[in-house]
C-alpha cells in the first residue's frame, strides 16, 4: 500500500459519519458514458429545457426519444466495485450520506439505502408526473412512446417525465436540505469520480471541508477543487483501482 492509500485508509478507518460525493467517473466502468465526454449527450443533442418540455409536445417527444435511445444501456448497466465498496462502508455504519450527481440509479441497485442516498439530479429509474408528482416504473411509458410516438400522460392528465433534473429545472428543495444537513454532520468527505465543476452540487463537499473536516478527492484528471485549501488528500487515478481495495483494508 502506497502512502496515499495508507492515508486514505486511515481516514476511512477513523470516520463514523463520512459524506461520500460521487460523479460520472465512478459509473464509466458500468458502461455509463460520461455525459460531458465525446460520446455524451451534450456532444450529440441539443438539451431539452424544462420550460420547453412543459409547453411543447415537440420538446416532450425529444425528451422521450433521448431516454428511449439510451434505455437499453441504462437497464443493462450493473453496479461496479466502487458502488459495492460504498455499500460496505454503509453496512459498517460509517456513512452519513452518499450524495451523487449521477442519474443512473446504480447506487440504489448496489444496495445503498434510500435513507443514506441523495440523488441531486434525479434518477432514470423512475418516471414522475409534473402535476401530481406521482412516481413509477418508466418501462411501460417508454414502451407507450415507442409504439405511439406521443409523450405519455399520467392518469391525472399531467405530463410524465423521466425523474431527472432538466436544464432550467430547479433542484428539489428537500434534496438540497438533505445534502446540506449531511455536510454539516459529516466528519469526513470523500469525492469520487467528479470534476466538481457543477454548482450547486459541488458546494456540498466544500461545505463540509470548510468546517475543518478532512476532504479527500479521488479522480482521473483535474478537478475544480484541487487548489482549495480545505483539501486534505488528492489522489490522481481511476477510482475503481484505488478506492475499493483501500475500503477493504480500512475495514479489515
């Protein structure tokens, strides 16, 4: 074990209330492309803004077309060693919250409990009515769209939308409150696979670090927080190769 891994293991071993913050870099090994990368949505499609979704059938069709296009890959994706390592830490009663930017639902599939998970940008695993806010399984609505070419509606008449946060759509206040509360209670913050460049998501690790608790960043490539004075340990490299074995060492 090198010096960085030993330091990380010591932080993990000592912590009882860690905040784990995750980004797209932890899910690429599960076959989920980084949406900012060359194969990402931003490189191929004009984003659908929330106001357009609510006022234009063409925009709703574009939303459902994009979600249908990627559904097979999303449905077939499986959690990887990073997701499972996080679950091990939760089972060891060391995690106050997992706060993720990811919308792939892989933390839930791995076994992270709802009480310990904040999905800041929503999830592809559910569909939500924009009127009554009822939620359910997206699959039958994706099939309806595939067959009929029209955006699906809720039984209440409201527009159904995959439960992710669209451009121009506000984050859920309750979600923000849960993440902020975790940042206040954490005794360690670990950021995994994120460039930490999307606000307000990236504010939560800093909120914890500014209280003086240790802040660890593991990512392949530069992050926006690399020069922050509150960073205690910065490890460059693939999260999947670094984090899971160190978790095992810390829990042994």
